[in-house]
C-alpha cells in the first residue's frame, strides 16, 4: 500500500494543509504562485522540515525519515541527469543503489527507457539529448527506483510546446496505477494526468474533488482561472446571483440553493458579448472598464473590471476593430442566461 496522508504545517512559509493521495491515485496540486504547492512537495520528499504535523506513506511515518529512505522519487522541471553517465546508467542508478545486481538494474533501466519512448537513446549522454528526451530519461530514472510515491513538480514547464504533448501522453501511460502527486499550472495536465485535484491557496486546501468536476464547477477563483472561466460570487436572490455592480441569471440552479446564500455564477469568456453603447442596468448586462487587451491569434481577450469584479471576454478581431479598446474606456458586456451556470458557494 502506498497511501499518502499529509497533515503538516511549515510556519515560516505559512503552509498548513491536510490532504491524502490514495493508493494508485494521481492527484494534481494547483494554486497561485506562492500558494505553498512546492513547499508541500518538499515536505513529502524530505527536503523541507515541517514545523508540526506528520507525513505518512503506506502507514509509515516519514516525518523524521531522511529523503533517501522515504521510497519517494521527485521529478522537477530540470531533469538533473548525471552528466558523466549514459541514459542507461542514469536510469540504472536507482535500482543499483537499492542493492539490485548490475545486470538486473540495467535490464530494468532498458525496460523503463523503452516504456518512456527513448529506448534507442540508452547509450547517449545528457548533452546529446534534447530537452524532451532528457525529461523522458528522468521519468524513466524515477520509475526505475520503484518508488511508493512519485512527486512531479511542473515536469513540463521548461519544455518547448512542440514536445510537451508527447511527454504528457507518456506520463499518462506510466502513471496508470502509480501513486503520484503532481504540481501543475496547466488545466490539460490536470485533466489528462490526475484523478483528483487539490487547490491550494495561501498554504491551505480551499477546494478538492474529481478533476473534471472541479474544472467544470470551480469553487475558487484560481480553479476557475485555470479552467478558463469567469467566476462571479454574490448572493442568490431566488432568481439570480446579485453583486454590488450587476445581476446574473443563468441555468436553473440546484433546488437546494437557498435565498440569501452565497452563490457563484461561472461562464466562458467566449460567451460574453461586448458593445460600446451604454445600456440601462438589467439582468446579465455588465458595464465594465477595460484593464487589458491581449491578442490571441483568431481572438482578442479583453480583461475588464466591473466595480471590483473582473470579467474576461474573448471576441473576434473583426468585432474588436469596431470597438474603442483604449485602456480605461467603458464597454458593456452581456451574457445569455443559457451560458451561465449557478451553484452554491460554501461560506
């Protein structure tokens, strides 16, 4: 069994979190920069000492166990391969360090190099590998050590976008049945690699659940941002979500949503219509100030502020050309009720 139970605090870094990873489960840790994700990974790996609490793996208390005896493997953005060793020797290092015979270690290394798609590069040294190839070797090296828990700290963040999809597919294959905790800022990584998502903010767990559910119905601003959705909080008045600046009606919410209860309305930036003409206040009409204009190929992303509420819209360049997109100018955003999903927001 390789169940991870984390219930620890790191005082200087303001981290105090509780989370679990079931045996054979992959969990994605997501959250803003500085939220504490890498600190949690460091505590689990034994690189950061907790101020209080415990870390258990398979029922074994790791809190005072040195890193090399934890049966964990950490894969970071940089492959950190031994430069004087071939790919085969790098991958065989872990089994050899555990006391496996040289022949068995090399056999395991060849198998994992093949599993990660770089079997033909066994005799290459790190300087002969591309970034994507080196990261695949690093994945093979981590798995050859047969860890109870695999820790991944944004393993694709430093790679060229052209090689990322192939490595993502490799990870999807090799993580099947492997207990793993992965830090990522990429929604696609979370969707394709993780069974469950844990959202960390200011060192605390603020949201958790199956990956698809969290990204479809986020309950935190960061989860909404990573899912590419607008996230508006307010109160449910029985017909719509009300904020100090505007009112949003949407698809019929869960009947259990009580009048006066905290509620959230989410909608896609692509569902927002943008006009220049001022409009009288009405449901699903938002008067906002442009704070940023970002070209995105066949779209233009507008970041606006309605009072204190950020609203993002994505429109076609032809439509943008007919608008005054000067920073600080006002626009009117409107959203069809059928595009808005409303649900409760735990207080």
